[in-house]
DNA sequence: CTAATATGCAACCCGGAGGTTGCTTAATAT
DNA sequence: ATATTAAGCAACCTCCGGGTTGCATATTAG
C-alpha cells in the first residue's frame, strides 16, 4: 500500500501546475490535439507547452502519436483514476476517525 | 470555472511529494500529531518535516495548534474534497467524449 | 522545387523546492 | 534550579522545474 502511495506522488506533481491542469481539461474533452493547437491561446512558447506535455506523458496521463509532421496528444484516464482512489482512501480514513471520536465522546 | 482550476493546482502540488503523502496518510487517520511524533520513523530531519507540514498547511490540508511546548497538526478535509471534484469533472468529460465518439461511429 | 508549417534538440537562465546544520527560546520533567 | 525536550529561525547548498532562444529537420502546400 505504501508502494502505491509512492507511485502516486508523481501523478499529483504532474497535476500541480496551472498550465498542465488546463491542458488536461482540454484533452479530456475532445480528441487528439496537436502541439500547435494546444499552444494556441496560451501565452507560453510552443516549447514550454511541449515540456508540460512530456511531463503529463511521463506519468501516463497523456500519450502522443506522431502522424505526419505533427504529433497528436490524447488523454488517458487510468492515472487519474488511481489518484482518485487514493483520495477516496484518505476521505474514508478521516470519516472513520470522526466516527471513533464521536462514539468516544458519547461514552 | 477556470478560476477554480487555478486554485487547485497548489493543492495538487502539495500532494505531489512522497513525504507529504505519507504525512497526509498518517494525519487523516488519527487525531493530532506533534512534529516530533511525525518525525519518528522518517529518515528526514525535524526541520524538513516541519517544512513539509507548512506546505500542507499553506493549502489548508492541515492546520496546527500550539499547545504547551509542542504544536499539534490535524487533518482538514475540504481541499481534498475540492480536488476530487476537479478529477470527477475530468472523468466525466472523458466519458462524454467517449460517448460522442461511439455514437459517431455507429452512424 | 521551394516556401511554409510542425516538431525536435540543446544550451542556458533563474528562482524556488527539498534538505541540512547551528543556534536560540519556551515548556516540562526531575 | 537544572537538564531535557519541542520548536522556531536563519543561513546555506544543490538540483530541478518552468521558460526562453536559436537552430536543425521533416512534412506538406503551392
């Protein structure tokens, strides 16, 4: 279980950036976007966006396929699901702790 | 909505570290821990642990109360819940995208 | 064939994150 | 009264993250 926790930190870290969060928001809603498309509207450089995409890719939130002269990025849900499980675990532990406290006070 | 997303990046970032994840895991399960207690078993210095706790505190995942000569840290669930909402949003968008793709293919 | 477009690669900058050590101060135990 | 124990503060170090610029390369448009 702590092994799983260890594996999740990088996913959280990858989500810990505004730019990457907005990339995820775009990619989870529609099909593949090219790097240029994802750069449109951003104040950042194409290279900066590329770096962010590689970070997301490194933890499996996204994957890329090179087609012709452009590389298309697509969302991948698994890591997000994993991380949600961890958060559910935390919430559950907390609820149980509250329950224990409550029954202790009532005695 | 993008304003909310902006506010969530720091929470994800705070969770994007193994040490802090394990601190959260401890704190969400039982009541207050002092800094010394949280340092027990860790290979890190008390000061390092303190810094991590301050990071968690800065995004509201945890709060501290000074009692006597020790300061006790306690878990706070709200930021985690907020972040879960964001992840649920992402999952939902993705599911909808899949649905649209499916009905497109079926036509 | 040539120009334009989409990326990749590498060097470089800067600031902050994660960690340590050393010293000080406050509270409690003896 | 004194020794311990719990923390806070500050300086310092190293390394990586986020960004940029510049140049090279591969596709595709005309």
